[in-house]
């Protein structure tokens, strides 16, 4: 109904690309306790079943907001992440990375550096992500835009991911 109302005022939604409907396997089945070896070991079956995308989900990072690699998961650092993406591609899969660009956990380096990037509610409290302990970042804050833009470049250009699984909703 909402898109119909938008069309009445001249906003026409583009047709979705066929890739938007391709099947995706997600490593979230292993939760945040995944290992790179588990994921790589699953890829033959993922490819055999005909999935088109493989998603590395939450847990690769230090925290929401601090998107550097968790050294417990990736002791080989950036090279190990590139290896994982290469393995996705070796099995004919497009590589996708879970990412929540508008969330930062309290106490993160990001929030220490950019404390004014948080959305503040009418009561003066930070807008919290309702399903985990994070604050919402302003989508128009210059620091947020710049820093998250740099992460997109790293994820896509340096690591070689083909897409991002973005999380950005408020469930309150």
C-alpha cells in the first residue's frame, strides 16, 4: 500500500534485480562461535545444494561499531578474511558480509572517538537498538558517513565481498 501511495505522488519504485531473489546460505547457523574452518568445510555442500550466495554473519568483528576483525576468529587478520572470501568464490558463490552500519555498542572505540554520532531521543537518552545492546548512529552524521564509507571500501574492494547483508531497523 505504501509503494502505491508513493507512486501516486510520483515516486516510482525500480524493479528489483533478479539477483535480489537468488538463494543465500548464511553462516549464522554457527552463531557467533563459528570458525573459519567450519565455514570453509560447509562450502562444498552449499555449492552442491545450488545456493548462489554465502554470507559471513555477525561475529567476525570486535563489536558493533568497531568493525576490525575479531582476532580470535581471524588470527591471520586481513589475509585470512581474504582467504575466506576467495574460498566462497572458489565454490562459485558470491560472498556477502553481515554489517550493521548504523549501530555501535556502548564503550566501543568508535563511540569514544565520535560520541556525538549517536541519535538522541526526546528524553535525552541514546536511541537503543532493541534487540541487542547498541546505540543507533545518525545516518546524516559526517563522521558516521565517512567512517562507514571507508568500511564499505575495505569490505568490497580489499576483502572482495560481492554484497552486504545490512541490518538497520528499529524494532521499538
